[in-house]
C-alpha cells in the first residue's frame, strides 16, 4: 500500500514539474512573439 501511495506521489510531482516547464516555455514563446509583433508594427 505504501508503494502505491509513493508511486502516486511521484506521478503527481512529475505532472506538476511538467506543467511548470510547459508554463515557462509558453511564457518564453509569448514573450518572443510579442517582440516580433512589436518589431513588425514599428517597421
């Protein structure tokens, strides 16, 4: 039973870590795209 609980906790942590990495990557993409759009607007 303890192994099942630990496995579930590990999976939860892995999902949270993945979500955090995806959020960081998405923020980076949005920031870069915003920069491109600003440059196009100013061109």
